[in-house]
C-alpha cells in the first residue's frame, strides 16, 4: 500500500508492480488525467520496462481512487508523488528511482521534483502537456528549470498540447539537463494517423524508446 497524507486524512493507494529480474532501477509510472493505472497504454509501457530490467510501479492518484473523473488539487498529486517515492525506495532499496508519467501524471512528477518533494534520479514524460490545445500562451513550463534531475521528454510531433513544437524545444533548452525524443506523426498518446495499433503496443514501443537513455543515465557503479 502507498500511504498518502492529505489534509482530509490519510489515503491508502494500491500499487501494481511489474517486477524485473535483477532490476537496475524502479520506475513509478503515473496515469494521465482521464484514465487510471489500468489503461492499456500504461500496461504495455510497464511490461516493456520490466522486460528491459526496470521494475515498474503503477498507481492511481487519490481522485481516481475515490472514483472521481477530474483531478484534485495539484498539491494532492505532489503529496502522492512523495508517498510513491517512499514506497518505491522501500520496495527496491538501493536502486535508482525514476518518476515517469503520461501527460498529467508526468507534469505532476515534474512539479514534485521542482518543489523538492521527490528526489528522483531521472524523470521521463510520456506526452508532456505543455499547454492546453490551442492555448500556447498558457504554458506549464515555469517550474521546469528548477528540476535538477535528468529529464526525458517523449513527444509526438502532432501532439496538440505541444504546438508549436519550438515551445517545447525552448522549455527544454532552459532546463538543467533535459532531452527530447520526437515521434514523427505521433499524437498526444503517440497514435499515428492511418496506423492502427493496439494501445498496449503503442505504450510498449514508446517505453522501449526510453531504455537507452535510462540505461546511460542510471549506470550502476562498479562493484
């Protein structure tokens, strides 16, 4: 159980683990605003990371746990991320901790890292929601330069949350240590027009693309 302390009282969240053989890190994978841990994209991503040697933990934010569809206060999500890190480090002592998330879940991880509420060794964003579609003036980027851990942005070139793409490039350039991995023709969920693939396969392919970066950033020290 992941125990989250909220102003309204403690919340106990379930954790769904895809365990790797001889894991080299543990990755917490958060869902987007409109779907929970069970979404096929996340299931596929978690399995792909586990197959690549990264134990992966999925969870629901408290609003989903309570059966609500709309996200609660950002502070609740940040507190949840802090509790998730505690759970992951206790479940996999001594291993690097990676915070990853689809859309909203990734943005909340970045806020938690910027505020010093989590000490992730790396962060991976699967479709970062840079701004609401059609409203680039409302960029959600001011906190990103405060994140000191390495950040990887997995991004589709047709993602309506990222148009114009130069805005993401500028945000990443302002960060301490960040990179973008572009998916040509990919939408917000990395779907490509005219290419029909199951969501779990898309999630797995998206997650696998991050493995070389994760491997390079999380190299184990020599024994």
